[in-house]
């Protein structure tokens, strides 16, 4: 009998919300789908944090071609100094958070060690560091490594086949286009991932907003952060 292997395939995001890390922790391999078109005003290069003035976007400035046809892994950071600026904003916003003293040195080091102008590599840098912090051991691989062919369902299916997946774990938004029958024909099950429900934590700037960056979870919950990325067990 072949070994069971659960695979998820998702575009890289900048310091994404905790559900993204829940998905990573739930599979055996997490493929970063970055050889697809970069989309503006999306999660690829920005995310939100809580501040005293309300929710605020942290946006990595990027270069976008005039014809707007570049892939995520072709997208370059436009300005130096963004990481220092972002950390300054995060530090100011979360200095009174319960877990700040414990977690701030880690977050600061991750920002200070950004060493690439590739958006895809920057995102992966944060994802890998935060996974280590949360004790998530799932390997992160790249869609380029599998040279996936086709578009939408065909591309995802080809990557799953080459990765040796027995189950493809997908977020619910793909229900609009994913052809489950095509996966079934290849002997690959499709599992629709359900995010949460996640426990609330005390945010330094209420009211509680569950849809903000993992930085909020880390800095507000400290050593307990790993417990806050997995769903609450039903009573």
C-alpha cells in the first residue's frame, strides 16, 4: 500500500493570519505556488496589524511591470529600508502586548535578517522562521520544483501527482473552480480545509479582530502562540 501524503498548494503571503499556519501544520508538504501571476492589493505583499489608531496595513513596496503580467516569483521589492520601517511600526503597536517581551527579539531578528529583494523569498523567509517558532515541521517546497503544467485544476493536479500526494488539501475558496472528478480519476482525494474556530486572545488594541497577521498572535500570546493556531476542540 502506498504511503498517505497530504499536500496543500498555496501562494506565499506576507506574515499571513494564523489560519495559514494551521493549514501548513495540517499537511505533510506545503507547496508555495509562486510561479503564477502576481495580483495587486492582495495578500502577497501586505497584511494587517492592530494599532492604537485601528487596523493598519503593512505593505512591502514592489515593482510592478506596466503590462502587469509578472509572476509572484518575478516580483522584486521596490525600496530598501521597508523591513526596518515595518518592524518599527510593529514594535510601536505591540510594545504593551502580553507576549512582547518574550517574542519581540525573535520578530526583530527575522526583520533584520531579510536578505533578498525577491518578494517570494522574503515571504518564505518569514514563513519558515515563524513555522520554526510555532514548532511546525512541515516542509515548504516550491511549485517551480515540480514544473507544474496547465492552469487551475490541471496545474494543481499535476503538482500533486509529481509530489506523490494521496490527498490534496484545499482552502474553501477553490470550490468555485476545482474539478474534484479530475483528482478522483488520478486516485487523489480532495479535502476541503475548514479554518477554526480559533480561540480569542487579548489583543493590545481591542475590539478583537481575528483576521490580522500572525504577528498579532505571536506578540499577544507569547509562548502560548502555538495553541492559538489550531482549532478549538468542540465542547
